[in-house]
């Protein structure tokens, strides 16, 4: 019993644990010449050998020796019935067929391994002496078999938990990798969205406030510190011509969409926590700008949808092919401010049909 407990707490794998157990049983019961333990995989119709003593045991393990559940062998019988079976003299058993590797075996005891009311395998003890095992041995080995079954079940539970941990860890790593990829794509999309948005803005996208002169200019050059703050997405503090210069990125979803710069007098030192405050302001400014961009984008989308619906309604109201084409041309010209609109129905001519495709006349 102590070795069984030690095997469980040592967190051995099932086969290593059972290998120690069969050797221990053979030592505790000197009359035994061969000890085996079979296990039944969930849903299987076989009891497969997982541990056995001696050289013969090693050969049987290599052969993946097994018994049919409910078969004629003693192991087959007990794995079906769930009750131990002892044959004192196998030569007197009409059903018994000696194994080629164990021809001298005369006495055999098989005990089912039962865990949580389920037969999970069998302990099989054999001797070359007829009557070597009796009812006392049955009681002792039955108690040992119960401990073995509990230990095997505990190991299986532990191994299943470990597999779940490994699977969850793998899923976590995959989720983290996916999250990083989403963040990377989000950064790219944020940068592209703002690049497109700024191209459509007629209003100023820069401002310079000079408190000495009181002037507010709708322009601002990309200074070295502004460029560093925006390109590297970090707060930059430096000295330029004796003045302390602080540049802070304007951030949207961890992506810098611009930067702001402060020039301080030499005697105006930054107080403790000022940089954190400035960085927070940069984030809040970015959030406000992003909300404005999303609002403008929503408005443009609504305008496009209204325009499409209006064009569609006018086309539906037109009668005849010529009227529909005329209406479509006029609506597209107005919507796109186009100088010329051409609509042509039919299959486009190709050289393979013996026709020459004319180039558009140059203006």
C-alpha cells in the first residue's frame, strides 16, 4: 500500500507506476512466478497489458498482449463479471489454453480493477505450483487491486488535468498571438484611416500658439522633436537654444497620429508628474480627434447613402432605356463633378472579333 501511495504522489505515468507495482507484488508473494496488470481504454473491447514481470513480461509488452473482454481467458472473464476468479489447477480447467511463453503455469488468480463502479482493468497473478494461491491470497490481492484501481484513476485524472492545462496554455498563446496581430492590423488601419482623413480636410490640421506675441498660426513645421515624438510614439524632452522643449505624441489606439510641442523658459522647470500629465493630455486629445474623425466618416457615409438612394429613385422613375441613360449620366456628372460622362451598352469589342478598339481621343 505504501508503494502505491508513493507512486501516486510521485506523479509517475501509469505504465511506470504499474511496472513498480507488479515487481512489488511478486516480492510480497514469493509463490507467484508471473504478475500482470491489464487496463481497459474507454470504449475498448480489450484489456491490454500495461505491466508484467520478468523477461516474458517484456516480450508480452512488446507484442501488446491483450484479452477480449468477456473472452474465455481468466482475465476476459473477470473484466466482464467484475468479480475475482481463482483456478487452483489450470490443468483441470477444460477451457484453459496455456500461453506459449508461460507453458508451466498451473495456478492463476485474476482480480478486476474497479474505479468509480467501473471495471478499468485486471490484476493477474500466476504460479507454477498447483494450489499455490488460496482464499487468503484472494482477500489480500483484492485489497491491493482496489488500491491499484484508485491510484490508476487518480493518475488518469491528474494526466487529464495536465493535458487541459497544456491545451489551455496553447490556446492562451494562440489568443495572445491573435491579439498581437489584431493590434498590429489595428495600428495599420488607424494610421491609414488618419492619412486618408487628413487628405480630405480643408480645415487646418496644425496650430502654433505664441504667447509672447499673442499670435495663433494655422501652421506648424515638423521640428526634430515633433518628428521624434510622433515617429517613435514617446515623450521627448530636450534643450534647444537654451529653452527646454517637450514634445508629446497624440495617440489613438497606441498609434501616434501627430504630436504637440511645448517650449519652456530655462527657469521654468517641469514639476514632478508634469510629463505624465502631458502624456495623458496627448491621449485625451487623440481620443477627441478620433471621435471627430468617426463622426465625420459617419456623416460622409450617410451622405453617400442618401445620394445613392436619390440616384436610384430617379433611375427607377425614368421610362425607356434612353431616358434611364440620360438620367444616369446627369446624376453621375453632378455627383462626381465630371466634365464628361460616357455610358455604352453592349459587349465590348475585342481584336479577336476582328474589330479594333479605339483609344480615347486626347484632349
